[in-house]
């Protein structure tokens, strides 16, 4: 009878080891998205394997990003950093450059609106001010219409791509707007 229980326990252990191995393989393969996901980021201390959202970047508190590989013997190599509009349904808006109207989410590259300081396998992303300042930095020869009222959560998308272009990780973030210009109506708050 004891031999029968030993065989059952042995089979249960084998099944658990197989399930754990398959789980590890799926995790490092990036789930159902395919491709080996050894490339990942650490953003403000959080591990990001494929994508994340909900971050904020300011001049005082820029995004702190580390480029990593899950296998220790892999060299990070070079990588590219690009910032584009985050394509969220129902959030697109028009803005003006001089008197011409453009769609925000149709923009191809917003990187010039940010200071990106690389230091080996890490870098920081600092906006060049408010959302309006970012757009003015991208288009210094134009008068950019005020877009601060159209700002939305996770408005910008940081895309970090490996040197070979085969893997990328994206991080959606916002630039919090200064509340100094808010006017209360009615002009008093009662508690």
C-alpha cells in the first residue's frame, strides 16, 4: 500500500514540475504574444516586460528607466528611445501650428519635447515643461495653440527598442498639469 502512495506522490511531483517549467517558458516567451521576451525595462523601480501605463513625468521627477535582459550573460547593447502619442480611442484632439490645424495622435515623433539623458543601460525622460511647452519644443518655429485643456491620462508613449529592432517595450505616461491657473466657480469652498 505504501508503494502505491509513493507512486502517486511521485507522479504529482512530476506533473507539478512540468507545469512549473511550462509556466516559466510561457512567462519568458511573453505569453501568447510570441517571441522571446528577455528584454525588459525597470521604470521607477517597476519591472515592465511588454507594456505599462499610469506613470507621470515632470521636470522635478523624470521617469527613471533601466534597460535590462532577463539572462545575465546577455549584453544590453544599444537601444533606441522614442516618444509618440498614445493612441487611445476617443482621446484625439486637434491643435494649431500658426493657423493650420493638426491631429495630435497623427504625430509621428514627440521625442524633441523631452530631454532624454542616457547613461549606459539607464536613462531619464524629462519633459521640457508642461504639455504646451513640450509641443512648443517640438515646433519652435511655430505658434502652438493651447492644448492643456485637451491633455489626458497616459497621453505619451515611451517606446524602447533593442538595437536589432526585434523587441520593444512601451510605457504610457502623463505630464501633470499645474493647477495654479484653475479658477473656482463659485469662488469659495465651504466645508
